[in-house]
């Protein structure tokens, strides 16, 4: 019996083996067939796209002199980028640690692959899948050079296939050192410079061969994102990126951990730039940084036409410089920023700091600071949307419950007041009560609809503007209020064209439609309340004798002081403070910021016609915009005038001192 069972098992085993072999042969056959047809199709695709390669490679130029010319709205040239031309260098001219830094971060197998790196590509795909986003690229240096030399920035299968074929072609035509030299001579490294030699001169005022290990790592770090990691504009981020490069060099075996740490410490000191176009460079840097969103990285000479108004830009520069020069030492204020824009979002002036030659960090677009009470109009608008009226009464009294208990200055409380009076005198407890009743989430929703993109924490301190946001975000909010509730996206570029051929790459529609995000009647109520701020309240220093509305803002210990407001023509937002976040001395939004705003708006008055909202509304929204932004119906106007009469009466009857103190310190 045992022998029979053994024979049966052997037969079964042989049968299974035969079946497995047959299945394997079948699978191998069809895999071969599928692979053959796949190869034929792929070869045909490559052949089809390869037809264009001879024409593409005819124009190969390994010397790149790209330039960007930025023009103001009046046609004058305000900045030129790409004028710094470095010497052509070879790998023999470069310090070894610069080459090692580039290879460690960009293409470690450069000297071992034929133009494409399957291992690097597989690794990049694996990292991107595990992280759920594009965290790592798989392009080799040869591929990047092929793209920069011959191809556009479009992201298509055709371009990727041609890029791969051109990479093989470059590897055939050139040596590895020639490819690397060409790449390093052409690569964009921020601030309008191309090539490592020009970058060394700009950032470190040193010949390329004299760069230290850390300086070389800083240049290599720029390859990932030139503007973001610029040591001139973001020294903190630049240092972080440099440390990443040094660690990559350690991981690749080029340097030791001791060498990497020995070159640590402070980020390299940025070289001083000439003071020409001091104020304009903040604006033009912002413009050049936004190119990638519109047309990709520029690969040829460009002319960019913008919304900049040189006169208003000069007014803003002079006003900020004068205020800090006259009051900076006594008031302990060292920095300022301002944005002036049309109600449709067209930025006509942008000052990102006191002195561009000393600091290229743009405090108007990059710094996140506490807006203080300049955030309160968002709270009051939320209340209006939830049924409150500007003439509704609310009690201004001490907060006695809960963990967070904001106070008015000097424990001064006015008792029963209207919402309009509460905003006029920037009463902290009223803003707190409204936020508590409405819920922080409702206030955040309003803020996001109006242009705030920074993360806002859903807590009650939001009522006093405790979250950090950029000045540009607040400019978007106030321009949305100024135009009657149409969401604006601040912009500065109107047209981009080729300098050589005149080909138009981008043109902004003249009357680009804007989306309504707030009902016009709520905006009209809020605007009337904000005009009272300038006429009677914390913003009296901004009164220029023209219809205007605005709000002051001062953060804890006077670390930030702001004034934001608008006329029928323009919107302006101003910030004063210190880069190290140290307190100023008795500087509030109603003092120097309001004075700067008034100076600029007074001088800029009359340069633009009153904003016409109908030009930016879809036809279906015309009827919604009946009435003037600064005036309401006859009945509402009478109520408004009565409220103002009551405010005057309060002042005459003995509250003058309390109101003045509230106006000064609760803003």
C-alpha cells in the first residue's frame, strides 16, 4: 500500500510540474509578444518625437545671457535682471567642494549613468509614493541641461520623451565634465543671475575659486528654489538649506561630520547691493518671483509690464523713511512696510523694508505679523452678516468669565454703546463678545473669503487679531471691503512678452471679473463704521479731508503698529515694527502708521478715477451694486448722523478723556 501511494504522489507531482512548465511557457510567450509590441509602439513613439530633434539641436547655445526688464505702468524701466554676467567656467576652475555639493544634492550617480538614472528615478518614485506628494525629482543633471538648452517648460509626455532622448544625445556629444560645466554656467541661481560664477560674485563678493565649503553648499542649495533659499532674501531658510546640503555631502562620503559641523554657525553674510532703485526692488523681486506661476521659469529675455506707479512708490518710500529717521531712535522702531493698491487688486506701490541694500527680506509679502485691531473689521463684518446692525447696542464692560479675559486700556469701559462706536474706539471687550457669540469659525470663514490664506487658530484671541498674517493678505481684505465685497487677488503683472521677438506670453484681461464674497449692503454698513474711525476714533491721524475709511492696529507691547484704509481711488496698508519682534516705545497704529498713510494718500489723490465696481461684476450682479460705497439710503444716513451727534455729545459730557485713551491704546 505504501508503494502504491508513493507512486501516485510521484505521478501527481510530475503532472503538476508539467502544468507549471506549460503555464510558464504560455506566460513567457505572451509576455514576449506583449513586450515585443510594446517595444515596437515605444520605438515608433520615440521615432515620431525624434523627427523634431535635428531642428531642436540646431539652436544649441551653451552660453546663456538671459535678462528680464521690468517696466512701470508709465513705461519707464524700473529694474533689469540678468545684467550680472559671470565668466565661463569649467570643472577645472571650480573648487572641488562646490562640485561635490551639487552632485550630492542633484545627481550622485552623474559620472556613472548614461544620461538617465533608473535607480535615481525608482528612488524618487518610491519617495513620492510613500510621502503622497512630489517630494523628490528623478531628473539627472544631463536631463536638466537638455531641458534648459532645448525645451520649453510644458509638462507633457512628448517633452519628457524628447528630454530623455536629448540627454542621451548630450552624453554622446559631450564629456561628463563638459556637461557639468555647461549646466553650472547656465543654471538660474536667483536675483536675476545665471551661472555659479555670477552667483559667487553677487552673494559673496568673491571669485568662484575662493568659495568656502559652506558658501559652496549655499550655492548648491539654491538649485532647489533660488528665490526661497536666497541668502539675501531669506538668510534663515538659506542656512537651513545649507545644512541640508552639508548633511547630503556627509551622506555621500564627500566630507566628514566634523567638516560639516565645523563650517556651521551663522549663515554667510549677504553682500551689500548698490542702493539704486532702493524701493523699487522690493516690488520687482515680488514680480519676478511670480513668473513661475504664470509662464514657468524664463528661458529667454523678457519684458514685463506692471502696475507700479513710480510717483506713489516714491511717496511711500519717502514717508516711511522720514518717519523712521525722525522717530526711530526715540520710539525704538527700525522697520516699515507699505502696500498701495487699487480696489481691483492692482498694486501701484510696494515697500518691503526701510533699506533694500541692507535687507532684501520683503516685510510686505513674506513676513507674518500680528495685525492687532486692524483685523477687527472682519469680526464686525461677520456680525453684520449674522443679523447685527451698526446701530445695535452692546455693553462694553469687563470680561469676568473664562480663561481669556481681554481688557480695555486702563480698565476704562463705556457701558452701553453702538456697534459703530465700539469699532470707532476699538473697544477690545466688544470684539471679544462678538467673536464669542458668533464663534471663531465664523470669523475665520469671513477672513478666508476676503483674502486671508495663513492659518488662523479658532480661539477667542482671534477677536484682537492674534494670528500672524502677511501685509499682502490684509491688503486683499481691505481692497475687498473698498470695492463693495468683490474678492481681490493683488497682482502686479499686466503683460509679459519676449524681448527679442515681441511674442506675447501673458496679458491680464483689462476688466477681469471678480467674485462677490460679501453682500454689498453689509459692506456699506461696515464702510460707514470704518469712516467713523477716521473721523472720530483711533484713526483721526489719517484724516485727509476726503471720504475715507480705515482701522488702526497695535499688537501687544507695541510690537506691531498698523494702519489700513481706503479712499474712493486707492487702498493703503502700513506696518511699523522691528525684525526681532522687540517692542516699540508707545507707537500705535493711530500714530506714525496713520500719519504715513495720510501723507501718501493725500499726495496720491486725484491720480486715478474713482473705482467703478460695475466694470468687474458679471452682468447678473449689477443690480446688487446700487448706491455709493460711502453713502447709504436716506434713512440709514439719518441714523448714522444721529449716532455721530451722540458721540459728540458723549465727548462734551465728560467722556472725552476715556474715549481718547481708548482710541489711543485699544487700537
